[in-house]
C-alpha cells in the first residue's frame, strides 16, 4: 500500500525534499556491425493523472527512511519496479511541484535528488497502478517527453554517468590476468634440503606439465 499524507515529509530551506530515480534496463540485440551483439538502453517513464506528459518516479523523502530507501519506495509504488539503486545521486535539482509549475510563488518549491535504478524486477501490479501507467523508451524518445528543463538535465546527467561507469567496467574486464613463472628457487631449495636426495614426484610432474601459473 502506498504512503499518503505529508506529516513525515522532510523540508530544508523551505524546500520539500524529494527522492526519485531513472529506472533503466539493457536489452541485447544483434544489430551491431558484423553481427556483433549490442546492448540497447531503455529508460522507464510514467504517466501522471490528468496530464499528457511523462515523468520519472519520485516523491517526498520522509523522516523515517534514508534517501535511497525513499527512491526505491517511489519506484515500487509509482512504477512497480525493483532493482539495483546507485550508491549516490546523479545530482539534485530545484523545481516547483506539478500544481505550481507556472507560478513564481516559493510555495511548492522542491529539491529533488535523482538516482539511477537498474531494473531487475517488473511487477504485474503495484500500489499506484490506477494512477500511473509506465512506458519504456529509448533515451532519444525520453528526451522528447521530458516537459521540464530539470528533467532533461537529469536524463543527460544519467546518460553521462552511466556511460562513464560502463567504460570503466569494460576497461577492467579487458585486463588480462598476470602470468607468473614458477621460480626455480623452489627446485633449488628442495635439492638442498637435508634428507632430500632427489626431486619429489610432485615436482617432476609439475616440470613435465607446465612452467607457469595463471593468477586469476
């Protein structure tokens, strides 16, 4: 059941604190060059009641939860997804609540912290299913549906952060494990040890089979 009311809502500098996320997944396809397999990035947006635009799951950060718990809760309540949340926000933005987007009044001001959420589970039913529909989009499509500048900026920051993380991961995965030769000192030590008149059978087998060990 979704939380209601704002009696536990956090505020800072008269701004309502909001936590949310950009849910995403990678779909594998074989449309790359030379038949290579590539991952297609999709992001999840949700519709809002009585409006035509799409948004990312977000909501009030309450005083009995961490900011990451709030982001996960909103993803579950509004979009019906669970997954792996980033350790730190991709950024924070100031904006007006939906009901006051076109006013200059300080009332309704929010500071929103957005995370990246790698979706691992998509539920068939969720608490606010009656109010929100979800839609998977390419990044290019998502930009077109972002109604506000802060959302486009958050999406751009998300893509930059994700690209940097994937580049680091690919670099780490491409590193070859070090190869270290078996030191000859092992044999010399065994030959000079008191009471040793020949190489043990295990050393002879090692010599005949391989001269190196791959660490990994």
